[in-house]
């Protein structure tokens, strides 16, 4: 896992300034640790402006909620498919966090931040504790080393590529891509901070007919002399143009890593 600067800084402060790791402290159980409430600055889906919203996380109830008004929650998010990752560069804030969850078969992206580094790390740790509590109680017989990687995760590769349509004759358009190795999905968005992806490509195993190749499929011509990759699936071939050779290699390596990993239930 790649740790952000704010997480590293707050770990040091917790240990040496706040002395949170002294032997006399009693560790919280995951259910208690996975409960948190407070305000975060959230990017609006339509307005694209950050506005202050109240969030509530409850491991016991198995949900995270956020409110635009005090009466009823704007969204109730199941901890079952909740994820969080630090995204300082994408959000352009040192304490930026991307929260994702599934709704109607799509991945919903929430982009939030807090002025306090400690508070955003507390939120991140609370989400991890809530996720651990959910996994531990839902899959009691699964060994802990198998559960820990599934608590939260970062996308293994993100960045811009250009894509064409299914006929491979449509104009190439620039899109932001995110590769989620756990869900085996390559998602593409018009903009990095969009609430939803425009589409996604499932990445299966090689013995199921999935493959990634350097270059263009036979018969496909492009005006730009840039490196390309072709993702082969049983249904169709997806063609992407990369910014440079390094990006091409990184995307091929990342996609091959997903293709090589076993399918999990």
C-alpha cells in the first residue's frame, strides 16, 4: 500500500507528540473504532464546488451517511463496498480523500478533504476499522492475512489515455482511467473528479481469453505517432493510446498483473 504524506506525518505526531501508542493505552475494538462523526468538505456532483457536509460512520449499523440538511441523509452507503484512498494530487489538497462505493452497479466517487491532517487521517482509520469489522463478522472463518488486503485499497494505476469506440474507426478521445485490481475493472471517466465513470472494462484471466498487447490491432490506423495498447476480451478489443513509452509499459504491466491474479469470490 502506498502511504500518503499526511498519513505518515500524522503517524509520527500520534506517536511522539500525542503519545497515542504508549503501553498503558487500551486498543479500541473495531466496532468502536469504526464509528466517527463530523464535517468534511465534499465536492458537489453538479456544482463541482466543495461544500461543508456532515458525515456519520457507524460500524455497528454497517453504514456511512452524509447530510446536506439535518433532517435526512443525502446518501446511506453500505460498508460492504465502501473504500477510501488518499488523493492529494487529484483533489489538489494535502488532506484529500477519495471515497468510493457501489450504487446500482456503478462506482460512485466522493471527493472530500478536511483542513486538519489529523481529522482526515482519523476518518481514514475509522473507515478501515469499520471495513475490518464488517469483514471479520461476515467472513469469520477466513484467515486474517486474507482479509487485511481487502480492507481498503488504492487503484494500482491511474492516468490519461485516449480511447476509440467499438468499431475502432471513431475519433480518439482523451479519458481518465483507473485500474481497480480487486474488482478487476478498468474504468474511464471524462474528468478525474467525475462522480461516475463513463464506462468500464472487466479484466478477466488469460485462460478466459483476456490479454493485453503493445500496439494497435491489425487494420487500425491513427494519425498520432504515439504508443498504443490493445486490451483483448472475449467480446471485443479495446484500443488505447498512451502519452509516452513509459506510460505504455506501466499500463501493460499493471493490466498483466490483474490478468495473472486468480479470480476471487
